[in-house]
């Protein structure tokens, strides 16, 4: 059966039926600017200091032999209160990339969802995916678009990780890119990085635990240990919650499997092992 605009009594605007741009953000800016995170948050500018919007922290990332991972705790805070204990802050954005978010939770979630659609839209229009540099540059542009809201206290700071399938050395193809609130883009060549309120403690832990030759299992354990250390000193970071069965979110990216979020069963086993080891150390000291 043939379906036409006359059958439904409604015709889509011509812009929806053409491919004048491979950028979904540009398409929204032209056809529905009210759906952009930067536009939606514009009404909050000037009152950001008075809002107790939930904030998400802490995100860590590290490379390992053959890939890269990103992990985040699950706590979001609003002022001195815990807003939620089980927020997901790490997202797979395409086959070989993932993003972790810190900052104002609502805006950050909208930004990462739009970014995921942006990458998928580009691939459908162009027939190929963006290069890793192109992906991180695209995210930098989106962060810069939120600058007015950031100046009002509604900042969003993502952490990007990806696997460069065009890299000459597959063992070193995992890459980490950080950003500032102005959209500045910085490649993290140390092999690890952390953002959020607990980042100082998490990064200090990773300095001692990081091994560029580590396999995936060892790297995941090091990331969870660093989040445990961050939660130990930062009230806005949540550690593994064994009683509620809430554990960090971890995404690994390799050439063989692409970007994969580890199942809860796997992260819970590692997290509970870390908690047990720390408890044993505390008992030994006493």
C-alpha cells in the first residue's frame, strides 16, 4: 500500500527529507533549536547558583594492552544531599567510543544522548564513521555550546575514550581525551585520567596502579580501586555499595569486541573483591 502525505493529511517539511548536512546538531539548530541542550539550558542562565540540580561525579579512564576503558561511580549529589545512588554516568556512544559525564546531570545526559545521535546520523549520511579525532572534536564543539550555562554554574565536563582502528600499533590504539568548560580539547598521553569532584584522589590512585602493559582484567580492577579511593575521601563519590548491589559502571573498548559495557555480574565480582581486600587491610592494621 502506498503511503503519502495526502493519505495522512500531514506533510513533513522538505528539510526532513533531504540530507543537506551530516551534522544532526546543525539540523536541529536550523529546524528545532529548542531541542538543543544549550538552548534548553539558556532559560536557566542567571539562576544557576540558586538551583540544586543533581551533579554527577567521578569518572576515570585508562588504557591497557590492546584497548581502553572508562568507569564511573553511581552517585549524584544535590548540595549536601545524595540525589541518587544508581545514576549511570558512562555511555557507549558508537562502536568504538564511549563518554563519561561529570557536572550538571540533566544537561550532561541530554548532551551525551545528542552526541550519540550525532555520530549515528553522520555515519548514515556519509556512509562511514567519523575518525577518532573527528568524534572528539565534535564533542568539544557541543561542550562549547553550553558555555553560557556553564558560566551560570551549570557546567558539563565529559571524558571521551575511543579505540583508533586506524592506529599503526594496535596495542596503543586506545585514546583518552578530556575537555574544559570552554570546549578545550586535550589528549591525555599519560595513559590515564579522571574528572569530577573525586578526580584528585582517583588520579592519585591510578598513578600508583596504572600499568600500560596490563591486560583488561587488571585495568578494570585498577579503575575500580581508584574509584574506591575517591569515595573514601570525597563525599560526592559513591563507592561500591554491596548492601544495595550498586557497583561502578565500566565500558571497555578493544579492536575485537568494540565498545562493551561490562555486565553487572563481572563488575560486582571485582568490586566485592576490592572491598574484601580493603577490609582485610584495615583489620590487619588494627
